[in-house]
C-alpha cells in the first residue's frame, strides 16, 4: 500500500511572529521555516507503517515556493521515499491545496493519506476534510491512534468529550493530532541518503488546478496586548484581590 | 437569505458554543439550527427557545445515534441552496464537518471566526492568535466555523422558533462509529465555564494533579491543562487549553505551574482575569497575568483552596 503524506512549509513554531508594518501580513523573510509540526507527526506515522510492513512506499507532497523542497528533504530524511513539489509562490488556500492533492492522488492511487490536522500558520484545520470531501473518501480526523485492519483502519480521535473511535473504509484520509506519535530526528546518514531521493516538481497548472485565492486579506493586525498585572505577596493577598478588586469570586 | 448553523447539543439543549455561534451571526439574517444524532428531538424545544432562532430542524434517526460525518456533510450540502451562510461552532464536531461541506460546495471555509464585519468580511486569528486577519470572501455562499470564546452566547430563552422534522442523514458506507470514551465530569464544561483552573508540567504526576481538581471544585470551576501536562499523562487530552486544544475565555483563569508558551497563551489570553502561580518569577505567564504569585505550588495551591473554602 502506498501512503501519501504532506509537509507544509511554515514559520517554525518557536519563532515569535511579527506583523508587517503595513498590515498586509506576517513577516516571513529571514525567519526560520520548518515542516508543519502536525505534518511531521503524519510523516512519522507513515514511516512507522512502513517499518511494520503495512506500507510499501511513502510519497511526500508539499505545495509552496521552490524552497519548500527543504521540507520535502526533511520528510525524505525521516524515511519517506520520494517527493512531489507543487511549486507556487502566492497564497495557497486549503481548498486549492486539497484540489492539488486530489489531482496527485488520482495519479498515485495511495491506499491511505495522512495529513496534519492543521497548519500552525493559518490555523485553518481544513485541508484533510476538504480532500476527503473532494475524493468522496472516509475521513478520520484528529487521530491519536491508527490501527490498520486490511480493508479498513480503526482511528481513535481526540474530541471535545474525550476520545472517539471510528472505523474508516480504505482508501481514507486521516489527520493527525498531537498525541499520535513523537516524530524522530533524522540521522546524519539518512539526511545524506535523502539527498539522492527524487523530488518531482510540477505546477498547479500541470495538475489542472486554478490557484486563485477566494479570500482577500484586508488587513493583518496584532491582537490587543495584555498588560502584565501585579505580583502579590501571599495567598491571602491574592484572595483579597480576587474578591475585592476583580470581584470574580 | 437565511443562515444555517449545524449545532451541537447534549440531548437536552444547545451547547454554549452553539449559542455563541447564534449570537455571532444573528445580525446577518434569520437563523435556522440543524440538530442531528441521538436525542436531537429532545433537545429541540430548548434550542427553539434560544433568542434569535427562527427554525430548528431536527434530523434524528434511531438507527444511527452518532451519524457519520460523511453522511451529515452530504445532507448539509443538500440543504445548502436555501442558505447564504452555513456555520458551526468551532468544536471538534464542527471542525470535522464544515471543511468537508465547504469543499463539496467549492467554497473556501473561513475557520475560527472571531469577528463579523459584514456578510462577506470576517476577522480570524492566525499564528496561534498572535495576529488577527480580516478577510473578505468572494464565494457566494459562506462556510464558517465560529470561535465561541469571541462571542457572548445568545440568551437561552426569549426565542420561539418553529420546530421541523427532516429526514436524517442515514448511515454512510464509508465509516462506522465504534464508541467513545467519555470523560464524564460533574464539573462545568471547559469551553463555557465561568472559572477555569489549569495545571502544567510542574504538577509532576497525575496524582498531584488532584490539587488542581480540589481547587477547581472549591470554585465550581472547570479543569484545564497545558499541552505538557497532557502529553505527560497528568490530564486527559480534552483538558488541553491552547492553539491546538480548547480556546477558553472565562472570567477567571488560574494557571498553576504553567510557564506560558505562546501556544498555551493562544488558548486563554482572552480571559477576563488571569492568575498565575509559578515558582519561576521570569515565566512568560506572568506577562499576561493580572495577579501573579511566585512560589511553590505544592504549598500555595492547598493554601489557596483552604482560603477560598472559607466565606
């Protein structure tokens, strides 16, 4: 079974982002970029499936600028077999990415697609569900456990009230939550080996997808900042403040 | 045109995040609620009483108590012709369902709406809430999820909506619901509680986490946790507050042993009052806290619990 995974290029989660002075977006020049952490979990899960013999080949896809090939290389060093870069310099909204992935899936015919549940830049939490809808496939979102059972996969999902288990018919779309696994660090020999692996480059036009965004960003602003309050010296003082000043208890 | 909200319910009434979604969109048109799953009909009278609701559509099917998201999405798409906006609270269920609906309608969803400017223009947080984007959509139909913490809930009473029964979605050949492990709690729901007490990695074990439970119970509060505490197994996953967990905005948020990573702050910085208890006086949590208490949580939390137990 082929498994297809994604590797979105995003601002590293440790970077404190800055809103551009002209309010058109967030500063991404000269900022450390990484694989979206939820996609890393997806890649790790695919590699583990391959190690267990449940997957035969792992294809990693990234849609973004030419530099997104760096994120594909990271996935290849973790254990993916080959990469596909859909090169496009402008904004790619989840609906467009889902269409790009659907076109690639039509050619590659994977038995399972694993994506991060959300990207930590636009926080949309949409691409996986959209892809499942476009393909007419089952979806197992926010997965904390995946069990392959031949024609189906049993997915444990993190939901508001705890955990929920669904059995999805394959091929299916699964999106990862934080506790599915802990992604490995690529070893130096594997990083060297990844350099020799193939990355095919294509464009949205090659895949017959119009990348035009539907949303226009009118402005991007910093949220109102909270002012640091006061340090209190004792529990008693805290209780007095909460009762007398804040009046919240 | 009307607005359809796919609402969450517990078999007796609407969830508070669903009432927040009603309040968020009430200015844009008459609101219809869709209730699916077990006991939807039982929840309908309370849903119909929510202020601002015009109709409650009940799609209940005894054979599928937990309808498959694939089937519900197809049903919502079938209803979409009557509506200008199709929305859900940004709950686990709403986040699972709405993007599938959006893709089937060829619409770019707007997720986690935190502000409504007009029928086409919405404000949403990006980068873990470290920036707010105002976006205008060119899609004729709008598909939205609503961030409950950004809107006061619509009053539970004052409405007199009509209740209609519609055909349920039925089963899906694609997926089967096998079961759920509910964390049944007597405490208030995390996303709608007036007070939240959250614990972090510094608690050190799930046994020690009972200090948080005891403080919360004294205050009638919900219990939350940082990602580190959940990852360490001190608290269940649905307690996680933060960018990728629950977004809360209670009147009082007490952070115990939580350093205040930006991913955690993203989930609670809209709280009205924030209290931080931490032994590290340089912890970033103090930069957003109204009241900070520096010291050993194992001494301070029981002392606070005892002090609050006294009137």
